[in-house]
């Protein structure tokens, strides 16, 4: 198969979140399965600063945006340690900015920027004379390309075989703009209706992709179910229910070249599932020293790495910390940035309880690795979580996750109870109610098990031996591509 993966970010070129990890790793795994795949993304300022060799192709183009022709050109690179080509769409007015999507607030011309990008995708295919089998778009920034495939480019020989897939990484981000931005798209106003591109009087680019895509998937099976209902559908649950026959979920993978305690250069000691000790204990001891926590191998150490926002359940974590720190023999290691309100609350808790709580209000990739390796428990009490990656990192690093059973967390973490203990399938602890009390009770269960070394070792080693690699996920994506191609062919023959 020939696949073009369109994305607004990909590591190591540009990143704001998990989409970049998917777009930078999944194509390499698909290529290893014998398929031809090309990645296309904007040439942001970040891409120039990433230290990756980028070459000018010499290919310039113009596309219509709001009745005018806008010029751009294509640059070329490749994903590291692979032959997967990456084409970057350059236009300094649109993409030569400090950030990808906005500074403090979204850029006012984001609709225009990504209309241009989606138009450029077809210019790239034309210049390369690339007859793709699958156009794989990701999130609202590339969703409009699926509408162009079914309208402006429908029936053209270069695109007649192509089917489309839209992957929704987080349905809360939809690309909503005022209705007059419909003019930017160049599409006929007849498509601006409640069944296609209009959403409560606004232009909604994610809805557009959901309507025009041949297949839709999201980043976990549970999340694919949840977004068909309120409130997690974020207003698009009706569209998704209507298209549920082509909706599925595939769990994101982990790049074990990066997240592997047996190879991790960020750690003071390496370890693996066969020999977790003494490496795991050394990592805990050194993390306690680094963060100014009391060095004690027997006290449970709870870690959290992520955005300090309501969605991640930071209110719940802060509430349990406030209750436990004066009396419980439990330590806390928090790393992240986000809502200033949480910065203040967590920093104050750390100041009042030195030696028991450490809070680092920053982004540090190396410290994130050391917390994953050195903590005993990893807290993820998310309000919603399309997939989640930290729980998968934690499993590999022998750090037992405590999660709220939602989205990808529910799909990947098997709660410890009498049954799962007996059949040795438990790899963590889970709760359902989004409340401080539910988190506290579940953390207490985890801490109680931590003080039973044989039980804890079983839970920890079960998680460490599981395979959540991208190779598994890539095979599922290839199967989804093949099913979509077959279904569309059968529909055309009918």
C-alpha cells in the first residue's frame, strides 16, 4: 500500500502533544511492515531548530485561499533512523511563528493557515505523481483535506483509488471558526449545512472530516465508545453515532527505543522485567536524593508527570496530598506545568511538607524518565483520557499505575482484585467515580499492597512484561487501511 499521513506535528520536527509522538513513530512501523508511507506537515520555525537535516526540493506551488493565490514550497527530510520521507510545507507568513497554534490564545488566522496546508497536500501528491491508496489525516488541522478529496479532487485519475481515514486524538479540539471562514476553504456554500460542515452556526473542521472520511478511528477502543455519548462527545456525539459503523479505536504504542529502563541513559541504573532489582531500588533512592525527599526504601513514592490541568485530575491529587501529607507515610513527586492555580497549590504543599513532597513546575524530559523509573506508584486520575501514554511508560518501568477507568486508561490497566490476583493479570489499580475519595481509597489499596512485597512484585512484573509497542498498533492500522479499501471497493461495485 501507498499511504500519505498528514499531520500538524511530528517528533522530532515539532511537538505540542501526543499527536507528534504518533506521527513520528507510527509511519516507521508501517514502513517496517513493507508499506510505502510519506509524512507531510508544516515547516514551522520549530522544525528549523530541531537539528534535523532539511533540504529544499526546489518545488514551488500556489494554491487558492479565499479567492487569492498563496505561494509555498516543499522542503524534504526523513524520520530519524529510517527511510520514511517527510515533506514540509513552507510559508513563512503562516508557519514562521513562535508557536504552532497560538501564543496565549489561538492565532486568529488558524483557519486560513490550515486551509493552505490542506490544499498543499494535493499539490505535493501532484508534483510527486504519487497515487496513494490511503490519505490518513489527523485531527482538525488536516481534516479539511478529506473534504477536498471527495469534492474538488473527486474523479481525478491521481486520486481515484484513494480512501481516507481520520484519526481523532482528542475530540475536544475541533477547529471551530466563524461562518464567513467558509469562504477561505473555497468549497461551495452548499456544504455549509448541519449535516456536513456547519456546527451551531460555525464552521467546524473536525466535523467536516468526520462526515467526509471513509473511516474514523480514535486512540483507544473505550474512547471510541465514550465519544458517542455526552459529555465526552463534545457536541459531536450525534455525528459519531451516525457513523459508528466506520468508527473504531486503536491504542497508541510506546517507542521502546526511548522508553525502556534497560536502555534509558537518563537513569542512574538500568533494569528490566527479568532483573528489576537492584536497578529499580537504585533509581528510587537517587530520585529521592535529587528531589530532596527523605531517603527511605520502605515509604511508597507516588509520581505524577503531565499537564497541571483539570482534565488530568490535579484537583483530586492535590486534595489527597493535602489530606495525607500531615499523617501518612507516603511521598509525592510532581512534575509539570499548566494552570497557575495548581502551580500555587502544589508549590505551597511542597513548602509546608519538605522531605515528603517535591514539586517541579517545569518541563524536563530527563526528570520525567527518572520519575517513571524511581516512583513506586504513578497517579493518573484523569477526568477523560483518549489514550494516555504515561501509564504505558509506567508499566515498562515497574511503576504501578493508579488510574481512573476512562478511555485508554480503562483499556490498558487491569484493576487488582481477588480474581486478577489469582490469574496474574492485574497490572495496576483503577476506580470509576471522579472524586477525591475514590482516588484516596484506590491509592490506599495500592499502598497496602506495596507493603506486601510478593503481591507487589507480581503486579509490577506483570506490567513490565506486557508489550504495548508501536509494532502492535501499526499492524492494527494496516488492517484498518485494508478493511477500508475493501469496503469502499465493494461499495463502488454494488
